[in-house]
């Protein structure tokens, strides 16, 4: 289990299969007023009401303070779990080695009792490891759910003017987007807004 891989996988899931959200512009019928295209978009795209932007997830992970902070906390928790379990395994291995050294001096009943004790401890350790890792997975899921909520809430406000019909996610080597024009990259605006919202929340 590697936290970096887990967290990144979680974030990729949080960005929901290539789309942050879809905000279709309402059709304007019988309106002869000209509309001004959003910055960085073509007049034809704006007139059709279908302007698509994208956010680079790798960049968000690198610069979104909330993500970095929670990722560090998860990594610290995971390392503590692994350290504790490894110490428990070493202790059990030492007991088993001690039993092997003393086996020849034990009676059959003593040997069988020692083996049962070692087996019980092994089962208990396996159960402990399962429980600790399940709790870690729960923490990770809560983080991903909170991240998803933060992104959804922010992007709903960010796109309240309906300037974008779709806001897509992009990640190097793991994206359905085959081509991207950097003039539609809104990542800096999104990161800036997310960090400002996070800073405001921390001050409360």
C-alpha cells in the first residue's frame, strides 16, 4: 500500500470520469441581442452556447493547499500504521524463533500449548492489521468525499454565469482528452479560488 498512489487514485475518481460538472447554457430564443464570448473562447463557440474549459489535475495536486495538507496527513497516518504492524510482526517472529530454540526441551503438551498461543497471536495480528487498514481506507474515503464536495461547490460558484457548458479534467497519461488548447486552461483560476476559499475557512 502506497499513500501517494492511493491519494492520486482517489483524486482522479473525485474528478469524476473526465468531467467536473456540466452546466449547459440556457437556449435564448427570440433574443436578437448579441452575446459577448467569454475570455479565451471563439465567437462561434460562444454563439452556439457550448464553451468547454479544462483543469489540469496534476497542477491542482501540486498547488492546492488543502489537498497537499490532507495528503501529508494521510501519508503520516499510513506510515504510523505500517510501523506499528511491522513492530508487531517482528515481536511475533521473535517469539516463534524463541519457541524453536526451546522446542527440544519442552514436553509435547508444552509444545502444543506454545504453538496454539503463537497461532492465536498471529490471528489477532492479522485481524488488527485488517482493522487498522480499514480505518485508514475510511479516512481516505472521507477525504475524497470532502474534496469532491469542495470542488463541486467551488465550480458551481465559479461557473455561476454559465460561461462554460463543460469543465473537463485533464491528467497526463490518464485522460480521455486527446487534444487541449491552452487558451481554455482555467487551472490557475481554479487553484487560486480554491486556495482563497481554504484560507478563508481556516481563519474562521
